[in-house]
């Protein structure tokens, strides 16, 4: 595998993992523990989409920052 592709895939995967963790921590977890909202599929879909969108944004920012710092 060429070095640039390996570089991009590792940076995207690392950024996505960081974004998933941060997105899960940012999501208001107390909203899902109330009796009226727990167990509804819509809430889990919303949480999954929020975490995915947060993680994809962080991964692109992580890749852009890594490319900027490595291009010396």
C-alpha cells in the first residue's frame, strides 16, 4: 500500500475513533435515562447520527491538521 494512502487511512481512522469517544461524551446522556425517552428507537438513531457526524468532522480535521504538520 502506498505511503500516502496508509497515512490518510490511519489518520482518518484515528480521528474517527477520537470523534466517536468525544461525540458519545458530548451527547446528553441524562436525556436517555428518563422514563419517557428510554427505549425509543428514534432516540438511538439520533444519538448514532450525532456521534457519526461528530466523528466524521473530527476525522477530517485530524487528517487536515496532520497533512499540514507533515508537509514541512
